[in-house]
C-alpha cells in the first residue's frame, strides 16, 4: 500500500501538476459563477467620536458642522457583503488626531469581516470648529409690558425693584456666549395698582441679531447659575398732588429794601411714590430764601427732581416727577426800597438831663426834624411823640450859649432805622430869675 502511494506521487508528475492547476481554475470558475466578488454600498453608518473628552479637558468646545453619517462601499463575495448591515461597520473620528486650525477630522472606516475590503466612503472628513469655553456674567434687566391702572406708573430701571438673582453666570463656547447681548425678564403690569410679583419668571437672553432665547435653547451652554427668578417684585407707584407750603423769606433788617410781595408759579405739584409714603406728606417744604443784597425783583428756581431726590433719601423709597410734569417751581420775590419818612418833634418834647439847679435852657429852632426808614406798615406804628430827644447838660453849669450832642430814642420796630437827624443843637443856659425878668420886660414893652 505504501509502495502504491509512493509510486503515485513519484510518477507522471507533470501530468498530475497540470491536472491540479486545471482543477483549481475550474473551481475558481465555478465559485465566481456561483458566489462572485461584488461591490456593495452600506448607507448611513453612524460616525462616533474617540477620545471625546480630549478638548473638554483643555477647556475647549467642539462644534461638529457635518452630518455624523457616512456611506461605505465594500468589495467581497456576494454571499458575505449582501448580508452586511450598519452594525458590521465602525466609523470613527479620533479627537487626538484633529488639528483645530484645519477645521476637520478624518473619518476612519472599517468592517468586521476581514474578507471584505472597504473600497471607498462618501465623505472622508467631518467639519468641526474648536473654540475656548468662557464664562460670562450678565446683569438681569427688568422690563415691563402693559399699562398700570389710572393714576399709577412703573419706572424702568427702578433700583427699588427686587431681583433675585440680579445676575446670571453662564459658561459655554466663546462664539455663542459672546453673541449674547443681555439677560432680562419681562413682567406684565397691565392695570396694576400695587406691586407685581414675577417670582419663577424664566430668564431670557437677547442675541446681537435680536433673537430671544432661553437657556434650554442654548444647547451648547455647559453651565449656568440660574434659569429663573427666585424673587421678583416690580414696584407700582401712585401719582398724587402735593400742595406747596409757603416759602419762608429771610429779610435783612439793615437793608434799604424789603419784600413787598411774593408769588409761586404753582400751588401744588404731582409726585409719584409709594402710596403709604405720599399720604404722609401733607405739603412740600421748600428751602427758605434770603433776600440780603437784593434790590429788585428776582426769581428763585427750585428743581423738583432735586427735591424728590432728597425725599427719596429721607424715606428710603423712590419718589419722582411723573412724565409731563414741569420740573421747575419758580418763586418770584418783589423787592422795593423802604420808605423814608420825616418826623417833627416840638422843642417842648426835648428832655434835658442833669440841668443845673436854678438854670433854664432854651434853643432854636422850635422843632427838630428826624427821618426814619422802614416798611410803610412799620413806620405807621411810630408817632412823633413816641420819639424821645435827650440832651445831657451834666457838664454845663455856667450861663451861656453852647453846642451840645443830642440823643434820640426811637421805638424798637423791626426793620426801622434812623437815617437823618441833627447831631448837635445850640442852646442857651440862663439863670431862672434873669430869664423871668427878661420875659416881664418883654411883656411890659
């Protein structure tokens, strides 16, 4: 048996070799006819990312701008490739091999069956953008819509509005965060006559091109401090008419001019503020006016906004001037010169002080004239007989004619002063008996 086998492999070798080759090619022909090699395209194979945290660990964000699907064409036996589906393929982009400046990532495709060859793929790259992740804080703006009730208003940008939180912090890709212009909430105050609550209001964002979005629509945002308001109260203020108190005028009694009259441009003003506070203001006090140095009619202008600012500080609330209300209050003060009035005092009203015993005093003229300055109504209260004229003769003891000083005592009336009066008078001192004899001689003649 062993000899037969050995003889079989050692004889007719060329013929047997040709037979083997012929049989192989025959087998190939039969196989290619029964199970030929064909191309097959598998569509919509999902592309997955390898090392996805690579850029995230570097505080960067990747935006994929391409569809994450690829069509793959393979070559292989029909019996194999016709049974392939998407699960038999792997399509990946490795972030480790991505160069951010190039803006793309290579797609690597493979098939599980090694007898099948990937011939081509519909796309070789995905487009992507790599950018830094930034954090930005936005102050939350408060806006209102609608019209409050009649006689009430709201103030845009009111510092007394309660907003909690007052800011929102968000983190995300630089391009998206920088495209946000402001964060805000909007509260409906239509018909309101008291403060309006907006608790739970969702924070909105306005982009630079005017679009309105909420955080849920900003899908690239990676972190945020708040999505809605935990506390929100919009003050609604009442408008009330407040009367003006009379302005105190401080006059200089030494001045040659006085206030004849004064008038206000308005008798009351409209203010807005919390109802409870405005009801406590019975009238509006204005600063006093000092007329010293004024010689003609002048205006004192009060700025209503400045007055409201002081009231706001005093009560720690917002008090202001409604739109359309004049912002100025004008006090007009009429100044006129004081009257100068003469008073004639008979010589009989002169009081001689310290007249020596046995002496009498006479002088010319028969009356003294002095002038007083003051308001007419003040001068009306003073009569000539109310003015005292005093002559001190303490040092005069001899008969003769003398020039002496005169003292005047004028009733104390506010704003009245003496402007003109003889400072000295000439008088004659004589002995009482001599003076009487002269009188008798005169009578006999």
